[in-house]
C-alpha cells in the first residue's frame, strides 16, 4: 500500500521567504555599513614622486606647495629656488598658511611684520609671502649652488638653523614634480566631488600664481578648460598644479601630453595613465 503523501505546510515557504529576506537585509546592511566605514576612514592624500622617491602630503599642503612652485616658474627661477622655499615652508609651517606663530610670525614661512616682511594681511596672502621669500633668496650670495640649509637660514635667520635639512628631500621631490621637471609624478586620491567645479576660480588661481594671462587666455567649453603652455615643462607644471588643487577647485580630470589623471578614491588616482587627446603643450582640465 502506497505511503500517503505528507502535506507540506504553507508556513514552510513563508519561513524560507523570511529567512531569505533576513539574509538579503544582512548582506545589504553589511555592505552599506562597510561603505560607510570606508568613507569615515578615507583620508585624502597626494603623492609626489621623482627619481624613485615618494612622499605623501595632504591636499592643503599640496595646494600650498603648488603655489610656491608656480611662483618660482612665473619668476623664471630654477627648480632649486622652489626646493629651498619648499624645505623652508615645510619646517616653518608644515606647508600651512598659519594665522599664528612664535611672537608675530605668520603664514607659510612664518614671516614677521616687525622684521619687514609686510603687514600681517600681506604675509597671510601666500602669493605675497612667497614672492617676499624669493626676493630675499635671490639676494643671498651663491644661493643657487650653496647648501640648502645655509641658504634657507640666510633668508629666515631662524633659531633652529639646522632644521631645514630635515626637509630637503621632500622639498626637492615636490619642486621636481610641481615645476614640471618630473612629468606624471604628482597625483591625489580624493573623495568624490561634492559640488560643481569652479573653472572661474581656476583661471583666477592660474593668473595669480603663474602670471597674468595664463588663466585668462584659456579656452572654456562647458565643464572643460583648455590651457596652452610655452613648453612641455611648463605644461606639466600647470597640469600637476591642477591636480594639487583639484580638491579645492572640484576638478575631476587633468590631461596633458597623452597622459591623464582621473579623480578617485583608490590608489590608482595617485598616478597618471595613458589617455586623453591633449598634446605636449596643451593642458585640459575637467569638472563635473
């Protein structure tokens, strides 16, 4: 006699459905929590690499380093001038535009109004402060060949004259990349753009730091800005300046000499890759 078929309770399928829903919820919830933790722990970082040596910096430090380098390029000074200035600013302020310091010291180079560097307002203008530093630097005999620490001390007259040597390597790598001597050597890993990029601010920054007419002469089309440089080194200086300032200006991509930097949160954003149609002396900046 055949065994009677057992009737399956419909609640069994309900139970399976509930279990599946719970599993899905856990997976989705876990992934959401993981992404939230990633965002919370994410740290925007920029990396400068030259001659096989790399150093990392914050976006704030990078933007200030790019400014110091751009002013050197504007003045026609060699990369060594930028190396000395960058090593000095790293020691004095960690490449931050400080509104405080020892006694009345202020700004990137901790210059003092009482010592003739300008008013407090002027010193807190990074372009003024950098030009003031270079004005003093070029008056130091043998500055272009002398020891970086001794030359920096001749400008600054610091109470810790040997401290500049601690930052010479960082200054050299930053100067090499940001003056365009080391192409594709500067990249930044940044969070997604939170607002639309400001190309008007980009052109103003270029004019203030590289010289009047650099940004004003750019061609703008929608969310793209195209710059023309006089030579390849200057093109790379402007391109890597743009990467160093991408966080503040909301830039999403930079192209030059057949290379492309694309904004992202992964380590691939710390480097350049082949791409883009920009030529050797053309720089293309993109926003959202």
